[in-house]
């Protein structure tokens, strides 16, 4: 056999059991926000590596612990953290955008209907 | 801007500091972006929907809640706010726990202290304190985690700093400084010799009184022993002599008429109304003739059910079950009932909130605080 058969990714058998109840999603958000915190801390650590490297230093655990970000560095990190939250929670912002533009947007259905009507009628010179 | 260093301020490793900063950013994101957005979603989408369905606007808080809860944005934002609240204490708590033995040792009273500290191991902890951890801060202000414990004080010092993402200032004292400054300018001739700060916590609201009236003897009391021990060590290290003792504001061991000013900051919104009344009576007993009582007035009364709803997030989501009672309490009446002359009641009127907490308290939400409220004993 020359070609690999694609590996199966769904097991046959009973349907996957249902595990979570609705309220349990709340607890997932708890884990999720904590996990973003770990990513954020890791990103800060990386920033410290970069800052040390820029000073020609090697990022040993000790050098990292004694590094103190400058006020500029501090505020850059704060801005990056906020930007990250805006990206992670982007989907939340959908309704907010709708609320802000409620009634202002042209209705797509109306635009399509108009387009249909126009293309149906013969082009006039 | 970092917190002012003092002997018992917890230290952070690189990653602890990073995690704490993240909690502050999450709090800021919730306070300044997500929560104000819920008002927009309500006004732009959910109130109109409710009106289409019912032929009238929501008429009470329950209906406002019902209308806005239709929104995923609202439900998820609310949850993020709660997550931030829980994560904050846990993140700060993990760092403090690691260094607790060292903090306890540093907090031990020293003979050269200029202030003092008194702990009362027999003090009965009121049921309302033991039944709910205010702000969802596990252990509240009073739980002892061993001998000479200071955990709760340290937790609140670091936690509040990040909670307000630095907005309370490097010494977490913006509220206290503003309150003392206001009293001084409103009553320039008033020169209190003995001042009592009730529910003083780690002393954020207490030290500013000593700084405003350097000749006065300043006392701070709190129900929590770990909080009081921490407050003492912190004040000594910052060089501000204050006398701290573990006491219940409802019934203290000070003599009748022993103070010229009895004050509190962010205390009454944590107390059931019947105990606020008893605390006012105790205040009356503690003041001499001409003595003054001054408290922060909490959140201003809400203008309609929608305002009520959008300014009571903490009541519903951060274990502040008693704050609604304070909001509905007529403070002028309560002071009068405690014995103060009705015509001595004064208030600063609504003020821009120093603290972002009210959320409705926030500038972003266009909110105000109720300002200061007080009275004088004749
Ligand atoms: C939110 S803290 C405010 C601390 C401080 N006044 C400030 O402005 O930062 C409220 C404090 O009141 C204390 N407290 C609550 N009930 C009390 C009571 N009955 N007697 C004394 N202190 C009390 C709590 O232990 C807590 O430390």
C-alpha cells in the first residue's frame, strides 16, 4: 500500500455522553480567565528576556527575578495586556457594536431585494 | 506607579507580580469597557426589545434585570467581572501565603513603637461578619491563620491596590486623604484632639487623619485581629503613630466622651442597618460636647430602577448583601434617633467618586458618590 489511509478521528459506538450542565460553563470561564493570566505572565516573562537581551545580559532565573521594569516598560506591558484582553474577548463585543449602530445600518435584505429588482429590469441606455 | 514600600508589604516574584498586574488589567477591562457597555446594550437593544414585547418600559429593578439578562454580552461580562474578583484574591493570596511566616515576624510589635496595638482574643465576632466574606475575599478581615497572623491585612493591602488598578494611590489612601481634606476645609476652626476611625482596616483611612491633624491622638479599631496587627506594623513602618485595637464598632471599651471626632470610611455599607444604628448610638456616647461624627455616605440614592440596577453590581456579584440597606437608610433620621440634634446634620452633597468601585461611582459611567455625611453632638 503506497498511500496512507487518513487516520479515523471519530470512534464508532455510543454517542459521546453529555457532560456539562449550563451553570458549569460559569466555572469554565473561571478557568479560562485564570489561563489568560498564565499566558499574560508568560508574555511578561518573555518581555523581561527581551529587555535583558537588549542590555546584553543573559536571562538567568536570577537576572529575571532582579529585573525591575522601567515606568515606560511597565506601561507598555499594561497596554499589551489590555490589547490582549480585547482580542480574547472580541466575540463579546459583537452585541456592543450592534447596540452602538442600532438602526444606523442599511438593511442587507433590502439591498439584495433592490439589486434583484434592478437586474430583472432591462438595462436602459 | 508602584505601592509605597513598608516593612510588611508583601514581595512578589517576577511571575507573581505579572499575574497580579493581569488581575488589575482584567478589573480595569471589566470596569471601564465591559460594564459601561452593558448600559449601551440595554439602551440600544434590550430595552427596545422589552418595550416591543410589553408595550411599556421595564418598571422595576427585577424587570430591568430580566430585560438585560437576554443579552449574551451582559451575561458574559457579568461573569468576567466575577471571575476577576475571585481571581484577584486568589492570585494575591498565593503570593502572601508563601511569605506569611516572614510577614508575621516583621509585624511583631517592637518596643520602640510610637503607636500601639491591642488584640482582644475574647472579642465576639458578629454573625454578619462571619457569615459572608465581603468582596468575595476568602476569610474576610478577621479569620486567623495562626499565631500573630497578618494574612487578611496583607491580602487587603495588595488586593485593593490591584482591585483599583492603582487608583487608590501608592498608599491606598486616596479616600481617607480626600475625606480629611474636606473636613478641614469645611470646618477650618475644628481642631480635634482625639480621633477614632471605626472599621479602619489596614489603616488606609486612618493615617490620613494623623497627617491632617498631627497634634491629635488617632485611634483605629477593626473587628479583625490579623487586619489590626498588620495596620500597626504598616503605620509604624510608614512613621505615622496611631493606636490600633481590635474592637467592635457597635460597642467599644473607650470611655464616654473620649473623642472629638469619630469617623468611618467604607464601613457602613458592610453592616446591617440595625447595627449601623447601634454604631451611631455608640458614636454619640464616645463624643464629647461639640464632637463630630463623619462618615462616607455610600452610593447616592438611585434615580429610577435602571440607575439602581446599573449601580449595584457589587451588591449582586461581590458579596455586599448589606449595601442595599444602607442605600435606603435615611442617615439624617438615623443620626437623630441616635441622639444627635436634627439640625446638626450636614452633608457635602454628591461628589465625583474618588474610588472607582461604585461603577456608577465611576467617571466612565458618569457616576457620583454621595459624599460625606455627618453631625455634631451638643
Ligand atoms: C472595606 S474595609 C474599609 C477599611 C478602611 N476604612 C478603608 O477605608 O480602607 C471595612 C472594614 O470594616 C471592618 N468592620 C466591619 N464590621 C465591623 C465592626 N462591627 N466593628 C469594627 N470593624 C468592622 C472590617 O473588618 C473591614 O476591615
